[in-house]
């Protein structure tokens, strides 16, 4: 299999998507921030910095919108939807983050969904690090994607 971000001489380049058909595309990504039960309680409303989950949700949206500025070969895309769901999970304990990103375009939004999740997880960490520096960000991955020539993708459970 050849990698699309390299030309025949092995040089990195931005993929030419001008010949692709515009289709509705969606990607869903997820990630986890693990923490102690005490830190989770702060995340759920007791943090001195305010609404941790609300700020992280906004940061994730902003991250998705800035993906092309962060990932060198990503195309800037007009995003139609960026939604983040941040759920406290006492069983971890921690926060489960899920991002859904949608566009109508010539290239997918997988990187935008992954960037949204990563930015939200980093924001949770930033806002709670005074309480616990040993939090762990993990399990960031693409759950699904639709649209485009390669067709749908669903991650194994």
C-alpha cells in the first residue's frame, strides 16, 4: 500500500483532492482522561477554575477548527458540525470524551475529530493539573467514519 502524503520521489506533499467528488463526511473519535475519584469530583463541578467539562468542550470545538494549522498536510475544511460529549465515568475513574465532526467536502474529517478529542483531553488535564499531575490521557482513536471513496469504517469494539 502506498501512502498518499508522499509523491513518487518520496517527498511529502499535500494530497490533491480537486478531482474528488464532494460528499457528506463524518468522523467520530474518542479518548479518556483517567484520574482519581477526588479529581473526578472536581471535574464535575468543584474546580476553582470553573466549568471544566464546558471549557474542555469549547476547546475541542476550537481544536477541530484549527486542525489544518496544526497538522502540516491537512486541508482546511469548512466544518458543518463539531460536537463533543464529555462524560464522567466513575468506573475508570475519569472522563470519556467523544467528538463527532461533519462536513460536505472532498476529504474526510478524521483528523478534525481526533484533534477535537485530543484538545479536549489536554484541556481537562490543564484545568485539573493543580489537583493531580499524574492523570493519564489514553485510548485516543477513530471510532468511525463515513463518506468518501474508501467508504465507511467502524473500529472493532
